[in-house]
C-alpha cells in the first residue's frame, strides 16, 4: 500500500513539474535540456555498441522495444512479446544495439529509403527534404532497458553517438527524419537541432497506435557547425560537438566490409523465417503490393520458401527485375574516346547490378558512347568493365547516369554474388573459394 502511494505521488509530482516546465520560455527550456547533457567520453568497458546481427541480439532488441512501446501506449501487447515491423525485414534497415556485460540494454533502428519508403511519410510531407541532395534515413525504434533509464544517459548518449557515426560513415546518409511524441520533440530540437517538418502536430499516427506525433529533420552536413556554435566551449562531458564529431569510443564495434556497400543486411533466410513466420506473424499484415516488393528484393530460390505467397495474376502483371540492384558507394572513372582523344571522367557509383550501374558525376557525360570503366568496389577489389551511358537525369548540382555493361568481369560478378547472399563483410568469406566457372555461368 505504501509503495503504491509513493508511486502515485511520484507520478503526480512529475506531471506537475512538467506542467511548470512548460510555462518557461522556449529558450529557457532549451537551456535546461542542454544543461542536462552528460556524455562520458570514456564509457564503462563493459558497454559494447554494435549492429544487432544474430537472432539472439535482434530478439532482445525487439523485446525491449515492445515493452517500451506498450508502456508508453504506442502499441498493444503482442503475443510474441516483440515489436517487429515490416521495415525490419528490409536490407535497407539496420538495427543497432547497446550491450552491457553481454546483455542487450538498448536499441535503435535506422531505416534508409527502400521499397516500402518510410513509416512517417504516410503522415508527413518529405518533399522539402527530398529537394536537397543526399540520402534520407528515418531514426526509429529507440528504446533503453528500464534498469538503465535513470543512469544519466549512460546508454542513450553512446547509442546516439554510434547512430551518428554509422549514418555519416557507413550508411551514406545526409538527412535524418524522426516522428516522435510531442512531449519529446523539444529534446531533439534543443540537443540535436532537429527542425520540424511542419508546424502542426499529427493527432493520430497509426505506426504508434494512434498516438500524436511531430515530424522533424536534421541535416547531418550542417550539424557539426551547429554543434560547434552551441557546445564548442563547454567541458568534455557537456560538449556534444566534441562527443559526436571528434571523440572515438572504444566501445563501438564498426562493421568491417569487404565492399564499399552502404547496407548491413542481416536477414538471412533462417533469420527472416524465424522473426516473420515462426515467433512473430510479421508477414500477415502485408498487402499484396508489399509482398511483391519484398519478393523483388529477395528474388532468390532459397528465400521463396519463407516469403509470403503472392496471387499468380498479380505476379504475372508485375514482373521482377532480371538483375537486382544493390546500394553501394565507391569511386571510379570512365574513359571515352572523343574526337580521337581519350577523356577521363571521375564519378561515384551509387548502385549496381550484374548488368550495369548508376553513377553520380557533376560533369556532363556523353551518351551511347562506349567507354572503359575502372571501379574500386572495395579496398582490394578493382573491376574493369566496358560501359555505356544509356540514361541520365540532372539534379541541381550533379547528374545521375545509368550505365550498361556488356560483360561483368570476375571481380564485378563476385561482388554481385556476395550482395545477393548478404555476404558483404570481410570476415564472412566463402566466395573466394568458388571456382571461376561458377561466376562465368552467372554472367553468361
């Protein structure tokens, strides 16, 4: 009885404090939030930050997320005890986790634009963000274990730091977008300089069980200067500029990739089947269109047995791509023979398939002219292919060019095969032992 009364009093006290806090001027509220910053540049060595890449880690993340969402009213309890969304099935989604003494204690998911778009685009207009250069990623599914929520950000700040580094260094992301409860938005505005997508809040957000939501965005290209202007002269534990931009946490386990890919897919056939068919019925909520899109990105025989069925008439009217495209960011150049002289153009490849690639180049490239391309697919993976520009689209400051290649070389084919099977990390191996004849059959 005494414990119940104490809990009720604490809740009423917090509510009263929050109401009084709301009466402060906006600048004063922001100052209070910034004064609460406590980012330890040398966290406890028992803390580990990494990509959740196993069933055990993913399940722990989904359970922490489920409990946090249920307690906040953002979802109804699920029989599985987990919150698993369709976006978690995509290779363009990465789930990060914080582990303490080997146990998962925090998680956050980063959703880069894929075949399903973004969760928040159903209620917020992203046209102004899309009008700028750079890829977009939605930050979602943030949760910390209850036992670590009152430790002054000992899990939250390192997790946010890892998210920032992952987006800027590995995920090829410039713009972050979020949809958060109205009582949390000023935390993101004051500490991280998120700007609202629109003035008015949305009263009902289906992705959060009908709770109200505010959308906001952060340009990671301009973020360092903003951090410097506000935090630059503060001491280390209060200096978010130094923490996010300069500090290197030994606790972070960054992905080691064989190729210059921009995704870290973990949904193998077994993992996908486990979370979406066995312990959670995640595929049941998908409409036929999303089922078809899912099949389009997992268009391999091994995946067909675990993916949801699609009506024959729908599949026949929407043929899948002959060659799947994969996100990548790697430097290269192409040489064209123009008027008897060889002209070289530098570019960045941003997408590839077995039969071609898309590149970004600020200069105008000639179309329908055969060229010789050299592309660095990884640190020690250089491909030489004959390529020709078959389409292009100009943007404000750059151009996007679609190349067709007549015959992929061994390095190119090996890279595509690795991407098909999700084998993109240097410690996975396996493909180097496959005979050359196997690759030649693929490219034939």
